[in-house]
C-alpha cells in the first residue's frame, strides 16, 4: 500500500502536466486560426473604413511617412483629434478601395486621387487644410545621420569647440576639416559643408556627427498633395495669402486688359482705357483742326497761352499745401485741447 501512495502524487502530476500541455496546444491552435481569420478579413475591414471616410469627408491631405516612428504617429493622431483622422495603408489596398468606392457610389471625383496614392497616408479633415498641415508640421523629430541615408538637406558643421581630445585630430583631417588645439580640445576653425542635399551619408560623416552630437535631419509627415471637393493641388497653394491672391488677380486683369486693347475687343476691364484713348484721339483731332467741343476748348486755350496752364498748376499746388497746413493745424489743436480743459477744471493753483 505504501508504494501506491508514493506513486499516486507523481501520477497526478504527470496527468496534470499532460492536460496543461493539451490546453496550451489547443489555445495556440485557436489563436492561429483567429490570426488567419483577421488577415483574411483585413482587406474587407479596410475597404469599409476607407469608404466610410470617403463618404464623411471631402478634404484630404496626402502625406509621406518616411522614417516616421510609431510613437511619432501616435503624437500626431493625438494632436489632430477632432475633425481630422489619419489613415495609413499600402499602395494596392488604397487604390483598390478607392476604385470600389467609385464603382459603388458612382462618385468619380475621388478617382483623381489614384495617381497620388502609394505607400502614403491620408489625413481626412473637415477643418482648414492650411491649419491641419501646420499642425502636422509641428511633430517633426530630429534624427541622426545614419549610413546610407539620402540627405534631405545640406549638413554644415558649425565652427567651435568640439570637446574632443587632441587624439581625434586625424579623424578631422580625413574629412578635410580645418581644426586647431585650444585648451586641450579640438576646435573647428571654419564652418564646413559636410554633406550636400541628395547625397548618401557615408560612414565617416555619420561617425563625426555622432561624436559631435549633431542630429541634422528631422522627419515627420510631409504633405505631398491636397484634395478638396474634386480638385487636387500642391501644398504650396495652402501658403497663399489674400494679398497673394489679390496680386495674382490684378495680374490676370492686366493681361486681359492688354489683350482686349490689342485686338480692340471691349471688356469690362478694357472699357475705361478704350474711352480714355478715344478721348485722347478726339483731343488730337480738335487740336490739329478747327473742330472743337467743350472739353477741347480748355486744352486749346492752354496750348495758345502756356502761362495759363502754369498758373493753374501753381494755384492747385498752393491749394494742396494750404489744405495740408490746415489739416496739420487741426491735429495740433486737437492735441492741445485736453491740456486747456484740464487747467480749467482744476480751478486753483498748487499753493491755494
């Protein structure tokens, strides 16, 4: 009986271990089937989500997300809470979803997004596109220069003390960076253009920037294009101000005016100029002949006696100067009135 009692707990432990192993195996099998199921349904869910966003929003920013980390994306999502939603995706999935949406709804406006959609992100918004793009630009994060990366900007090493010991001088000489020893440390004499925009970062450049603690690059979501109710335009359009629009409108009006005058085609912009030119032609005819009309008589009078024209000009100049003097005097009187009123209101001196 004693051997059976000694074997009983061991047998129970073995049986418990087998049951636990079977349970774990069954759990992983179910988990594997669930993962496979979500992968199969992933495209359908993504299509439904993108189609819903296309229904709810009419403004989209197409952004590139190169070298953007997950934490950085989370901060951007938090900053855009409210009227904006960020959706990332792959080239084929996005294009497929846009085509499906256009076929189902008959809305062909979003087909203009197809040439722009790639391995990019879409920011759907109901707010101002410029404000959203400025908010996205705030979340840029500095990054070190890694070997093999294409430099998005020129990298210039500033002059100054590097804090490195003199044994590092040969390292700077390899990169043709002028240095000197100052108080036991290496000091860069002049600014050096280490990497040019579009060049790949080499191992020596990356090592030097790491030693100096310089993080020259910054990465974030970059707005590539903007979509607004069927119109696609570059992000530079978002930076236009009202003054820029007025300037471009004035330029367009001047071009229309010039064209209308050149082909003698009356337009609203060219009509005043045409009338003035016609009036000048009539004056020229009246001056050259005996023909006259009331508006031409004064011109003929000035041509016969130029002194009258000079007198009229001097009188107008005097009138302008007198009006300017009167305006200045009125301003001075207004400035002096408060002091006079304050004296009258007091009514006694300091020693009364």
